[in-house]
């Protein structure tokens, strides 16, 4: 069974957001993934990380254990909590459809310190975006305005 560590990070709520995913099989890292996802709330970022993890893993395995430090996400996916937020309800429906691609999808809540590498990937995605934007500002769009 693959163990998939996921994390969504938001700087502000909502704010600049990124996701991080780490795939482990037999104690070996098989993949890591990060992506900047725009302006989202923290909970939206957590769900986006889950959605992307399921998309990635659907090509690799049929048995996964999702590990997340988001108590809300784990309890909502385990049907312990109801989903009241409309945006999260819509994302949850997409996740439910993706879960059908697997034979087994388990959810486990982990403490934040156990999710270090997924958190690092999520925050690195935001940092990469900020650096890219700063470079764009520093060097302009590449057009030479004096020629106009």
C-alpha cells in the first residue's frame, strides 16, 4: 500500500496557496510533488492537495493511505464531520469520484511534525511563485518600452 502525505498551505486565509504531496512505498519515497494553486483558503488548499494526490496516484496503485495533518479533511472524508461549506462540498464530490478509481482509500490524521516534507513542498510552491513574480517585476515583461 502506498502512503501518501498531503498538505495544503495558505499564507492568509484566503491567501497565496500551495500544495505538497509525498508518495511512499515500502519506506521509500517514490515521488514528491508541489504546485502553486492561486488564492485559496487553507481548507480549500488541503482539499486541492487531496484531489491532486488522487489524480497522481490513480496511475500508480489501487491501494492508498492518505496521511494529513488536517483534522477537518480527515474527519470529513471519514464521514465523522458534515461538510457545510459549498466550495468544499463541490471539491468533496470531485474527490469522491476520484476515490472510485481505487480499491482501497484510507485516511489517517497525523501530527504536523510527521507531515514535514509535504508541508515543505507546499510552502516551496508558494516561495517559487513569489520569487517568479519578483523576477518578473525586477526584469519587466521582456518588452523594450523605449522602442515604442
